[in-house]
């Protein structure tokens, strides 16, 4: 039985994982690595197994839902709870994703609110285990959500403390159709006392409806502003977006200076090393007849603003000219 899984690049850094387990019989763990290419490396260190007074690991700071609910529990005051499912199990009247965000396959798990199964206006909510107070600059909760379909409903996130009769403070909200993409969300958590995070879905009026979440991560420090991304961990909130003509679609890739390919930069701009990552599109890898194909990278939706500046460092490899490779900054 698979109890924990990761796939694809996780960035050139050590990452922590823990797993709560129980068994009435002697057991063994098997750690398995599968080859996905000749450029990757997988390493593990510092394995510990110990009894826990509470019967579980400390509240998890990262959850893919591949092996469990990671300690999430139904909120008692809600009308219904969410369910951990695979995309392959979605019924016809659901607008939920066909694949999860972690693995990008129909066999991957995510958390679904099952909105098609409940009346309009009903409220389903899940809450985390009790978390320790945050540092003064807070912690950043990052997550991926899926909301496709007209009048699909509403997704809210609250912070609940154990003061003032467990008052829930609204932190983040999203309503309506967000397209056929997993979207990135983030919210800064600040609390001087133990707290819980609540994920709430409210049923909309659409005939096909569902809301899903996946890949929850809690990082130290406050969240970066919407749209900011150095591509060191992943695409952040940016997603490959299909053009009007789906036949012309090609994707941006997430690479590092160690990646193979024509005109791949030897280092990124953020770290100025071969281990640094960036978003990359190489037209040379596509047939000449595909000159009109389009690679589109779409940001998160940002709040209205009177005036703002978009800053980008981009790398021109000069495949049509003899120009030098360079990073260019514009605003």
C-alpha cells in the first residue's frame, strides 16, 4: 500500500516529510525511487520513528492528499464534509478536475467538496489540526484550488483561534468560475495563540459544480505579493494557458541550468547558479511548420490598482540572429 508519494522535481533543496501510522501487526516501510530521466537526483536522510503521546505526528506543514487527509477533520458546525478522491471517480454532474495537482493524473488524490451532492447554499468545511502560534511575521499558507463552471459556488478560508469563543476570522475568498486550471492561492497566517485553518465551500446554483483543493504548504514568514515568482520552487501561481485555438498550444517548461536542451541558460537570474530555476520556452524543439504556435503563461488574478509596475527578467537566446545571450530587465 502506498502511503506517501512525490513525483517530478521538488527543487534543489532538502524537504521535510512526516507520516502518521498505526498497525496491530509488525510492519516494515519500503522507500522506493523510480527513474524518470537521466538528469534527476533523489536523496533521503535523517529517518526517525518514535511513539507520539497524541497518537499522531505534529500538524503537517505540507499535504498532497496522496496518502491521507493529513489531519484535516470536518468542522462540526458545517452541513457536510469534504472527501478525498481521485479524478477518475468524478460523476458526470461534477465540474471538478479530472486530474490532481500533485501528480497531474487521474489516479492522484485531492480534496473535493462534492458540491453536486448538496443543496444550494449548503456549507461544507474542513479544519486543520491545532497549529502552534506563529512568529511575529506570520506563516504563509499556499494551496491549489479548482473552481470550474458557471455559478459553481464559493471558497473561503478562515483562521480560528481559541480566544473569544473560537471566533473565525475571514482571510481569503474566491467566487465563481476560475477556468479549467488548478489555481494557486496564498494567505498569511498570524496568531499569538494556537489556531486552526478552516476551508469552507458554499454550494452554488450551477448544474455542474464542485470545488477542490490540493497541495497545501505552510512556510515560515509572510506570503509574497500576488504574481511574484522567482520560479525556484515551481511556477507559483502562473499556469500554462491555452490559446483560443487549442491546436496551437505549446507549454512553457520549468527548468534549471542543469537541464538539457538547445539555448537553455546555464544559470538562472535569482541565484545566478546552475541549480536555479526559471520558466523556459524553446521554439527550436518544435517543427518549423509550428511557427504560429503560442506558449502562454498566465498569472493569478490581481486586485484592481490605479497604477502598478510589472518587472520581468527575460533571456533572449537569439536563435534567429547572432546576438549574445543575456538577461534583460524591463518595467
